[in-house]
């Protein structure tokens, strides 16, 4: 596609980052497609606030209508002699070198085509910042596409505000609060689940001990943790279910000194009312919540009949 304008905006953006961070940026590559553009920047740290400052700088340069000039040098070495700290994708440049200058803003060696003036970019918008390995990916759009996406993003944000019962001023804090409330509630639920599971009275037959229980609205992770702890004791089996709104979660586990195939027993007992599996000594699955108690009882009976 014709990416002259998008590409020129990228020069302005990288130049803005260089000014803000006071370092020469290393751009590994830039991809252009009809859906947008991505710059792959090799840098240890890049945050949203810096990117937004650079974005603002680019848009004011666009409004000012900064000229874009090109100059040729016989080689990259010659260009670097005249312009110390020149940014260049050296792997791609050989022989004669074109140096592109955005008037009083940025200079870079580049073989691609450029707009004659930054005003051709119209509007510059960053749509994503993410870290992958040792580099950051910055998605951006330009011109009419940027205007349309800006409207779409603001619509999305307004809907998020509506969903959270927040406004543009409070939405960040509201989102943080929702997140921390969720984490705190989970912590409480786990503590309560632990208490409830600790109240199970084990059944014994000979040397065999079976912890059995059908619960609802506990934290699934806690069932797994409980089972993991109990089966470190000799000749111990744990079979638990935990009903949620639609189905029940099942954990079925045994200590290593028992010769029971939990997978096989689970499949035979639950049949079409269960799915899941795991290792011969530790199974997790989803079962029909109305049949959960019956399935748990039957598994426990099967285990006890082996003992
Ligand atoms: Zn270029």
C-alpha cells in the first residue's frame, strides 16, 4: 500500500521519542497495512506517558506544517560524519544514502519515500503499546483513519465508563478499585473455603482414609490445594465437588501409595455427566451440578470398596 504519509509520521514520532528520552532510538522495523502501522522499537523501557507526550509533539509539528527535506550522501559513513548520532537502519542501507530531515526536529537515514510536508499526515494517533522480549511494539494510524479510530476509541471508553458507573475523570481509579475489590474478595473466599474444607470429617476403612464433600460457591483453587495437601499422607483419597451457577467443579485425588486409577474411576462413574481428567492420581473435571453429590458418593463408594 501507499505508506509514504504513515512512514513520514513514524519519523516524526521516533524523533519526538529521541528528544523526550534524550537517546538515539533503534527501530528494528516498521510494518504498514491497511489496518494500521506498527513500529518495533528496541528499548529497555517505554511507558504510556512518554508515548502520549511524543504523540502530542507529532500532532503539533503536523499543525505547524514542518517541511520534510531529503539530502543524499555517497555512503552512510559520510552521512554520519556530517550528522553525528544519525539514526539509520544500517542493515538495509548500502551505497548511496538518503538522509531525511523533518525541519528542526529529526534527521534519519532512510531509503523509503516520504511526504514533502508533515501537514500531509493530518492527524497522528497511537493505538497500542506493548512489550515483546527486548522491544516495544507501537501501533499507530494517520490522517482520516486516525480520526475515525479516535472516535471509535472514545466511544469504547464512554461505554467502559457507563459499564463501571464512572466518568472520564474517575474511570482509571474506578477500574483500579474494581480490580483490587476482586482480588480482596477472592482472598476472603479462599480463606472461607479453606475453613469449610477443614471441617470435613474423613471416612475410614481399614488403613484407607477418604475425604469426601459436595459444596457450592467455594473457590475451586482451594479444593485443588486441599486435595494436594491431604494426599501427601499415606493411603488417602480426596473427592470433592463445588457447584457454581452452571456446573460443578470436581477434584479427585489419591496418595501415591494407592493403586487406584482416578481417571478411569471418574470416567466410569460420571459417564456423560462429566468431562475432564488428569493423571492416574489427580483428576479435575466439570460435572453436572444437580448430579454432583451422587457422583461424589459413588466415587467414594467405589474407592472404599477397593479398600
Ligand atoms: Zn523514512
